[in-house]
C-alpha cells in the first residue's frame, strides 16, 4: 500500500519537476534531508524554483528557508517585490529572511550589477552558516547560462569564461534549473496559476546582458533554433577542459608558488618560464585571484603586462590594479599587496641607525640580537670565529670609517662573497632567499663609506674579506640568527 501511495505521489509531480530532479541526481546537488537556503527575488525563475522545491519537501524530507535581498535601488518597486515574496512564503509556509543590502558603494571599475552579485553571495554564505543550511540554491536557467557565455565571448574571454556558470559552485551554491529553459518555467507558472514579479531593470537596454537577452539571442535562435542548447553544450565542454587545466595549475602552484608571509607570494621565475604559455597565464591569474578580497580574477591586460615583465631579461617591477605590486628578479617573481612595501611606522623607531665604535656591543632591536664588534690580530680573529653564533671577519686595513649598522634601504647593492666580484641588489638577494618583505628591514646591515660591508647573519661583502696580506681584522659576532631564509 505504501508503494502505491509513493507512485501516486510521484505521478502528481509537475512534469518539469522530473527534469529538475534528474539534474539534481545527475550532479549530486543535494540529498534527502538537506536544509536548502533558496534565494527568491520574486521574479519568474526564483518563484518557479521555490515552488518546485516545495513539491519535493514531503518526499525528500527537505527543510527550506527562503532569503530575499532588497537593494532599495528601484524605490517602491523594490518594496513591492519584498511584499510579494513575503506573501508567497507565507502561503507555502516557508521561513523567510529579508535582508537589506547596499550595492551603491563599490570599488572603482566595478559595475553596480557585479557589486550587487558580490554582496549578495557574501550575504548568502553568512546566512547559510547562520541557519545551518547544507546548500544555497539559486535560480539560474539554461537561458542565463547562454547569456553568460555570449557575454564573456564578446569580452574576449578564454576557456574559463566560455565555460559559463557551473551547476555547482564552491560545493555550496547549486543551480537545479541549470538545464531548464526559461520558456518552460513560464509555462509551468502559467499552468499552475502562480503569479510572479517583473524587474523593470531587466528590460533596460543600458545593460549588456539585457541587450543579449532581448536582441542578440532571439536573432541567433532565428538563425539556429537550437542556439541556446548549443551554447550550453559548448559551456559544458569548455568546463571539462577548464577543470583539467585548473588541476594542472594547482599542481604547478604547489611546486612553484610559496606564501610571502605578508599576504603576497614568491614564484619560481625560472620554473615558471619553462611552462606552456597557457599554464603561465593561469598560474599568474590564480595568484592574483588569491590576493583579491572577493577572489576576483585579474584582467587579461594585467596578466599580459606581468607576463611581459616576466619575459624581460632585465626584470623590473610594476604596480597593478587592486593595489598589487609585482617585482621580478633573475630567479623570482614576487607578487605583493602594495601595503606590504611600506615599513610599519612602529618599526621606524625600532630599527634605527647605530654608529659603530670599536670595540662595542650593540643591541639590535630589529631581531632582538646583541652584536659585538671588536678588533684584533688575524690569529685572535680565528679563535673568535669558532665562537657560538654567527661570525663575520673583515680586513680592518681595507675598511674606511665611520661604520654604521642600519636597516636595509631601497637601492642597496653589495658584492656577495663567492660571486666573483659581481654586485647584486640587496632586494634581489632577499627575494632569492625568500625572506618576507615584513622581515627585511629587521636585518642589520654593516655599512661604511665604501658601501655595504655585510648583511649580518647572512653574508659578507667580498671586497672586505681577509686575504694573505691581512694583518688586522674586525670581528662582528651575533648571538644567533633570528631571521632565516624562507620564513613565511
């Protein structure tokens, strides 16, 4: 008897619901017993979505919570949309959360629609956590997918853009109407007598998506009646290719990209340059996207500018949109938030310049180390060299005075020992060692009128090394090294 009742209940479903359930099962969008947070604007797509899901509640033991966002951009019309959704949810006995959002304040070059989408998704994520929802459900249809693909195609997007919207995003946001045409939803609403609201802004030709919806896609459908289905099929094919390339990029990032420690990233320049151009671009895009507060990918123009810098023999640096600073050295590419380039004010007074007396003991606040400086014979210097901690011995007769210990400054160069007389920017030296920007000004530099004598704790300048003619030495000892290579 129970089986008969179950079959009757299933046959009572609207025909469109069977198609939606097929999509849900094929992609594993949600399961019986799940709590779904459903975004309901009051338009035909979201109203049909909520109504269809409501049919599933008894059989799938679903718990529904609706959310309506009011941006207040259309005055009375926005308030009437909210009142309609409240009435609908009351009739269906679905709990409703109405949320007021502000999309007017937005970053430069971000459209009102893009900002509204970003704040909406962030708000849905917070609300889903608040109510304990397993999934966030949105009402995008096959027509929305086709519009998105055409929009990105006209912008010159690559495979990622041509893939359009995924049926499931970030494992939480799902699109059960992904394979349903809008005309089928309208027929369903008309057949059931369910009313809905029309957003007047969707008819305005000032938005590119509206022109695609009302002008371009109808024309394409006249030329090829299956145009919408063909565009969606192309999106599915591109998504599979995109997923493969994303997996390759993730593997590449794991081996070539390291966090800087201040919100930036070190990239192995030589390792990146031997990769196919497609993977180089994707890796750069992935790093930039990580640094954006909304994980928004950079423009192609930004990626191409950085790639030109990467390919340049001289290297260099560039400030990119989104307050991202890029520095390229012979071996590394450093992508930093611009604020990380500035030394915090509290450090200015801490890592100050010290005049070096011989002998003397200097308390270096930058690394909380004690630096001892003394002069002696070559034999005495050799005995001191076996002392605990880091030791540097320089030829006193080739030094000029006064000596100072100071923090690193932009433009500093020195001749690292073992480099056969070749000089190197200290900035590049730090980058090669993967020393985070936040720690560089903490490192003590021994300076003379002739230039840098040594990077204390790391390496001395080759010009001041002891030789067979050395008689007098200056010995610099540090208790221990507290800034290390590759600290993250």
